[in-house]
C-alpha cells in the first residue's frame, strides 16, 4: 500500500509540475506581444509609378517594369496592415515632382492623409517652399506630425509634436521624432529664417524621460538624419531606445542594422520599397526579444494597386497642366544621377549651364539631380522631376589660385565625409578637369590637388575664371569649398536651372548621353 501511495504522490507532483509549466508558458505568451512596423521614407512626391529596368537572367537584355507611386505604396500598406501594425513615415515626402512644387506641398499632405499614418517626422525638404508654406500645408494633415528639435519662433513651440504614444496590440509604444540637426545646411537660409534648432541630445533625453514615466513598453525614434547619425544615436541611447526608423540617406537596408541592440531600419527612397519590421516584445521587461525585417519592392500589381488613390493622383497631375506631358526629346541611353559620383546626367547639365550662361566653368551638385531617366521619350515633366528645386543660376569669378584652393578643399571635405562613413556630395564639373592624390590627404606639406585644367589648359594662378552654378551651392559655399581668402561678388542671372535645361533639351531633340572622367584620383593607379 505504501508503494502505491509513494507513486501516487510522485504522479501528483508530476501533474502539478506540468500544470505549472503550462501555466507559466501561457502567462509568458500573454506578455509577449507582436508588433509590425510598416515604414517608408524619402518619397519625394513620386506620386506616379516609376519606370525601371533589370537584366533578364536568360537573355541578358533589359526588362522594363513599374514600381512605386502613391497608389502602389498605399496598396501594399493596406495589404499588410492589421491590428498589430504601426505605420511610420521618416520624412521628405515633399519636393520631387511638379505637383508638389505647384501646390507648395499641399498635394503631398492630401495624399498622405489616405494612408492613416500613425506618425510622420519632418525632413529637410518639407522646408523647401519655406516654413510658412509648410505651416499652411500641415493644417490639412489628418495624422501626427513629429519634430522634437525644430522650434518655431513665431508660434513659440516645436514645429511638430515632440512625441506620441500609441497602444499597438497591447504594447504601449512611444514614438519620438527627430528632424535633421543640420537643417540650416540642407535648405536655403530664407526658408528657415524664423526657426531655431534645439539641442538634439537634450530633446531626446527629455522625451525618453517622459515616455518612460508614462510606462512605455517600446521606444521608437523616428528620425530624418541619416544612417550614420542613427548608429551614433544608438551608441548613446541603447539602454532606453529599442528601434530607430530612419530616412534622409536613401539607403535601402534589406536587413535591419543592429547597433548595441538597437534595431535600425531605412527603406531606400522614391517609393520603391516598403519596410516591414516584425517584433516580439516582452511587455513585462519592456524588451524586444526578437525581430525580423525586410524591404518589399512595390512592383505594380493590379490586385494591390489602390485605384481610388491612383485616380486622385491623376487628377492632381492633370490639374498642373498637360504641358508637363509634352514630349520634347528622345533619349538614346539611360541618364544616371548620383549623389556621390560623376554621372552622364550631371555632366550634361553642367555643360548646359556653362554653354548657355557663357562661363569658363560650371558646377552642379549631385544632390540637386533627383531622378534617373530611362531611355525613350523625354517630357517636360521628366525635367521637372530631375530638377525639382527650381534653383536660380548664379555667376561669380575667382583667380586661378583661389580656384585651386576651392578644389583642394572640396576634395578634402568629400574624403573626410567618406572616412566618417557618410556620403560626400559630388560636384559635377564642366570646362574643368583635375586630378588629385587621396594618399596625400593627411600630409600638411603636400597639396592633394595634382593638376587642374580649364578648357584643356593648366589653371593659371593669376587668371580670372568665371563660374556658373546654382544658388544652393553658392549659399552653402563653405560646405562645398571650405574657407577661401579671396572675396568675390555673386551675380544673379535670373535663369532657373530647370527652365534652362528644358530649353536645351528641346532644342537638341535627340540626346545621346556621354560620360567622361573629369575628376580622377591618381592614387587608384599607383
């Protein structure tokens, strides 16, 4: 009998142990919640689908297809959205197509209203039509605008809410918005004349304190400052911040970055990708216990495409005039744009500036060219999208000695950016070729500039050279050319870069893009 009692007691202990494990497991699962963040950034008013190409693996020939645009992006968001979703936009929805320029950003706010976004952080291009136009456009917004670090002196408040708190599937989520700290270098000074940039660290610390005080399980930074700065931020705030959803540098992170345990995502640009980040969050420990992120290309699919949104976009495009659809030339090969490299498009436009304005030299910044263009018909609208900013062309003259100083400074500034793992903006040139030796970067006694030629002749220190460029480059002279001793006068031409290019393209009718290396690092051949 004692034998049976003994084993009965052991059996009951086993049952109790199993029940305990099951109860603990159920309890644990109840406190691990799932959240999905759907995100995109740097849309730049690409409201219509974009034509692209890829190589056919069998034939090796280019196959063309369409992606992106408001209706495709909205279709993908709606397909993936559910009660566990948090929908975030990391800024720079403005500027990039004529409808955005003509409406001074209001078109983009109206279209963003279709997405039921949880939060949108202000980027630098939201200020391209001035803070006053932005303030007017934001009155139409039916979603949360965030920016903890941009202070509006006229309203005595931040330009957006510093943060919001959302309950997503039982996870109390705090979202703190950070706009680009270098805003004053990213837009024309007149556009932000009544703005003060608050100290980024101060507003983050204050925001985190308030979010934690209100019991947030998950803290997300929604930023528009670039991947490198996001990583630096993760190094500092990894104890409190769980996720950084970023923008600005147009980097498609097909796999999330993990910096000190902080998950960082960014979804490229121009509506090509929608980011999807799946999280499991322990709400007892306020910890992300697992994550999986990917980018989904928004390839046009009739089953996904939102027809109502597409109709709204077409109405907007029609409202800015059929003139934009006018074909003005044929492009025989693709035009390529790049922020940090010389391109056939950059050289074409620099050549046009120099020839039409009648200067010795012309510069155009890579960041001013916002669209690749596939071979085929060229419309007025295409030129608007390539040159969305409508910058005025300026002219100034400097001595050959100062020109060399400018080039040396530009080389050093670009290399320093790249050493910091940032993208150094390229200045495409016309009428000018030069070589440099990047191995001399750290030498105080040797100039990094090896040779420079204008119109095929060595630059003469005593000769005066005229230069054409846009007013953005002039307004940010130190950013591109550093400090120079010579004083010079800047003259306005009254000509808008975009209009000049339209005239040149229309006159040429058939364009066969060419590319030549005009800027050469001779250390590559050593």
